[in-house]
C-alpha cells in the first residue's frame, strides 16, 4: 500500500450480536473516517457477501459453525492485517461459556429435533483458527479505542494494546473500590482496561465484559481466594468468572486449587 493510497478495510461479523459493528458505525467521526479509508466490505451494512482483499480486516464474533470457520479462513487469506474485535472474537464471548454435555443439552432445549442446514459447534475465539494480528477489546469497544486503532492504521503504524486491568483506571479516576469498600464481587483486577472503569464509577461491580487481561497475568486464583474470604461459594465464584472468561487457559484449574482442601 503506497503512502498516497487510502487503506482498504473490511468489517466482518461471525456469530455475535453485531454490537461491535454497530459501535463502529455510530462513532461520531464516522464520516471523516470514511474519507480516510476505502471500506471494501461491511457485513452489517451490505448484502454483498463477497470477501475482497483488504489491508485491514476487522472481525467480530466467535466461531460457532463450520460456515463461520470457512468464512474466517477466507477473510484471513484476503487480509494483510486481521483485527479481532470484541469479547466474542477475542475470548469466545458469552456463548463461549457452554461446553461438552452442557452445550448439547442447551442446544437440544433450543432446537429440539429440528433439521439444521448448518453444522453447529461450541463457540470459540477466532485465534484458535487463524493468526490474529491485533485485539480490539470491548463489549463493544469504546469509541476512543476504535478511533485510536483506525488512526494508527491510517498513519501506517499499529496500535499498542492495553495490558493492565480495570482497577488501574478505577483508582486513577478516584473511585471507591467496589470490592474492598463494598464487599461486592468485582472482576476489575482480572479484566483488561479501556472502559474508564465505567461500572465501578457507578458503584456497580465489574462483571468482566472486556475479557481477561492478556499475557497470562489474569490471576483468577488470587481473586477467587479474596471472594472466598468474603463468603462466596466455589460455584458462585465460577459462575461469575465464567461469563466472559470460561475459555481462559487454566481458569478452572486456578479456581479449583483455591478450594482443593474444602471438597
């Protein structure tokens, strides 16, 4: 891509609520953004399903069908840079918390004996199928984050991803600690920052919608121990942490270790 050319962008959606695409479409500077990029494809705004070669492909949603997997691989083959957008794409999303027999039971309760023209599978994040170059977290991402990522790409650079938790933003804003001062099960210590600690700012415990802090430093065991000291039972702790973190490697193992001498 030459310096005089506008970057070509594709915006794709797999299995999701399309909230991340809607957030991208509703940023206040969307018209100025459109002037600086050639949007080759936007699944939410077009019925044309043709996947074209682009400089940057943004992909939201988890892989829950074979069709999702095939589409994702085609997107990757036609993109110089691929960005996973939102908790579904990065972590599997809410739908990614159902596994094994539980998945089959829920699937049966919803669809019964209906004949399907697609093959469903347990929801998984897209990095399990293709190489992901960057992650844009959120459920959905914040407007300033979207603009930051677009700005870096427009300049021929790349975004620096946050590697610290919501707690950092919470304390920076001077909010009272929902966990320590109110005794509520806040997941702020585990969850990647970027929202400005919106929920704690309204005295609401963070429930982890942005997904775990990257690089293997989300200490589920440490926070589970704190929750246990505040009177929470193991299953209650797991249920809260699994909403957006079920597919985090060793999460279940870390929680079980905290309670290993109580069973």
